[in-house]
C-alpha cells in the first residue's frame, strides 16, 4: 500500500502539512503528474489520504487521515536510521527546506525542557521553529512565539547537528547566531536520559 514508488514520499509531504495538488507536484522533484494523480487515488481509496476543502486556500487540499497519520512513526524511524548518511552531505541531491520539519522532529525525538523554549533556524531564506517543553519537541515552519535564538546555517550541517554527529558549539561558531547561545545549545546538545529513556 505504501511501498509503491513515490507513495511514502507523498506521505512524508503530507506529514508536514496538507497540500494542494500543485504543491505536491512542486515538492516532489521528478514525479510525473499522471503518476502523482494515480498514487493519490490509490492512497485515498485505501483510507490513508483524504481530500478536503480548505477555506484558507479556497480550494481542495490533500491530507492524511487519522490512520495515515500513524505512518509518522515509520517515516521518522527511517530518518533516524539514515543519520550515518548525513555525514556525507546531500551532494547533488535535490533539497526542499520543508523536509527539515520532518527530519528535525525525528532526530530530536525524546528531547524535552522543563520550561517552554523556542529557537529558530534560517535555511535558504526561510525560517523553521524548534520548540521544546515538558511534552517533547515540535518543529514547524512558523514560530508561535519569538525564538530565544536563531541560527542561520546550511541544511546538511543542521541535520548533522540534530543527529548528534557534530558538536553544537562548532555549528554555532560556523554559522550566524542571533540571540542566546546558551539557550540554542540547550535545545541541540545531547540530553541525558534516565533508566526509562526520559530526558533529564
């Protein structure tokens, strides 16, 4: 059901946010339009994807059903599994900045903070917000509150940072940080865990 070519990538896009057909076509470089339409029909028939009217865009968008949203765990597990490949960088691979939303959430899973904190990442002219609180981590394309610190950096370096492959201080030193260095470091520095796997 989700193993056909492009299906899991469509699901990845819809885990970020519901999208119009044209947005999906743009965010999946190389997908033929007829194949995208076919995959969406199949996923909809299977109960993974649904079409709904979105008043904000005044049109139909595709989104995941409640059952489809359960695939987040599988997609995020694949992101974490791929972390050793992040040392190589993206090379000539295509990149879309919204893909960082899924990747960062997966790589920072298990992080928490006793006090709510939000930091920002500026990537290729766009902002991504990483928020921690007692319940865990959330990553969005827009911040609900003003970030305590914002780092401008390259996508590959930010992925390596979130995967724990490079020290947070070296990434801060190589990028442009605005705001509190300590707060930014507290979000991305590896956290200790107790015997039950909870962050301390």
